[in-house]
C-alpha cells in the first residue's frame, strides 16, 4: 500500500506539467480544490485525506487516457 504522503512524490515527474483542475473536472466531475486537497492528502478541513483505492484506480485510468490522447496528437504531426 502507498503511504498517503507519497502521492505527490509518485506524481513528481508530471506534477507541474498536468492540469489537475481539468483532470478533476473531466474525469471525476469535481472541483480543482477537491483535486488539490487529494494531492496534498488533506480533506479540506485540515484533516488527513487523500485518494481512496477506487479514486487511485480512476486517476490511473485518467492518466492512461491522457497519455493516449497526447500520443495520438503527436502522431498526427508526422502526417
């Protein structure tokens, strides 16, 4: 199991490259503040929070989808 404080560390390579607000809205139907609280492992009230197992799986799917969309767009540049 991933320790909650490791979420940002795991995403470190892409943390500043991704629009987390757009991922929150498009893939979760949530606000930017919801996503930033999840990434910071808080619940918005100063308590410990973070992603549930289901939310981690959903985030993984969102990142896979985004990666695929980026690759498809990059491939179009070859044409």
